[in-house]
């Protein structure tokens, strides 16, 4: 009896392309913290300029999208503005945390947004949380505690607790931003550029208002090299990153998008070590690793990979229809 050879399904070219684009967006996000540190500008000014410069680039793109697809509804504009308020809080807190705990660690900690988002969905929308979310929560808390130096304050420095707290505030703001964006877009698809432009403008105004209570905005004294880093931050970390992710992630299942974005904190740690010479204590490295693992568990990365592996082994005929 002849056994038919097992046929391994070819990867979908459009899916593979979408995954590469999302990965490129994640790389742009991971570079953001490095650019903030290299610019050397205070947190409030950096947050405002990051958004303001990005708005200048987004406006013509948004107008082009409006001509092609029509303008946003009033509800869409309001949701985007509300999301931008949370984003402005995120940017100021996260930028300040970079100078206290380092670019790599701050980028890892801000990923607590994957915990905040399901919690908001549970409390407000009564969406059930998964078992993997409940498993990831204690891992995340332990990792945050290690990064913040709760185990040994002397080991990580006196600013670790404040920096960790600011990074967690940023993560909460990030999670609220994602939640409001999700709420505003799941009712009606209205494009991706216009909501991003409105949210970015709202974030700039929010950051400017907060700055009045934290020392103000200092445009003087910013050198040419700092301006170049700030422009790169706005274009790469705000415009390019989110346009790439928002446009192509719709072609991927959410778990695959989450697993691809999980590379962001890993890349940030590597780049911070290579470019900025940042070093981690053993406790911080362990804590950062736990945060990354918790993010992976919360998003079901391993479950997704095992399902895909079983699908490949069973062949194309076993795919659900």
C-alpha cells in the first residue's frame, strides 16, 4: 500500500507580507526609547514635540484619506480625541521613566498595557477574561517588582521605584488608549490615518497641559542633533510605526499580531545595551524576562504556535471551513 506524502501547506503570501510589515512597525517602536535618550530633552517637551511633529506629517495623509474614503463621523472624532488624552499621559510618563530606569526597561514595563486592556474590557464591557490572563497577572506583578528594585533597593538605584511607577502609569495610559481606540473603531471602519491624526493632536494638547504643572515646555537650548532625534522619533515612533501596525494587523489574527509586537521590548533591551551601553542588574534582567513571558502568556503566543504546528502536521485538508 502506498502512503501519500504529507503535504505541508504553503504560507499565505499576503499573511507573510502583513507579518513582515507589523514586525517593521514593532522595530520602529523599539527604537523610540533609544531616540528619546539620545535627544536628551526633558520629558514634557519631548512628548509635546513628538506628537506635534507627527501631526504635521499626518495631516496631508489624513486629508488624502478623507478625499478617498470620506471624513470621520462625530463619534469617531470624539473617540480618537479621548484616546489621545490617554496617549498624552502615556508619553509624558514613559519619557520620564526612560531617564530613571533606562530605555530598555521602560519599554518592557509599558507593556503592562496587555493586562490593562482586558481588565477594562471586563469592568466596562463585561467581557470575560481568559485563564491565560489570570496566569499572566502574577508573573507580570513579580516581574515589575524585580525591575523596580523591591527585592533590593540598593542594587538598582534610588530612582528605580519612581521610574517603575512612571512606566506603569504609562502602561495604564497605553492600555486606556488601546481600549478607547478599539471601542471607537469596532463599530464602523473609518480608515486608519484620520483617527491616528486626531489622537496624536489630542495627545500633543494633553502633554502641553500637563507640562504646565511639571516645569513647562523648553524649546530653547535644543541643539541641532537633538532636533534630528526628535524628528526621527516623531516620524518613526509615531507616524510610521502606527501606520504600519494599524494598516496590516487587520490581516492577521490578534494572537499573531500580539506575538509579533512582543519582539518590541526584547529589541529595546538589546538596542539599549548596544547603542546606549545600558546594563541591567540580575534582578532587573530576571524581572524584564518575566514581564516579557507574562505578555506572551496573556496573548496566548504558545497556544497559537502549537495550533499552527498541529495544522501543518495534519495538512491543508484539516483546516476549519
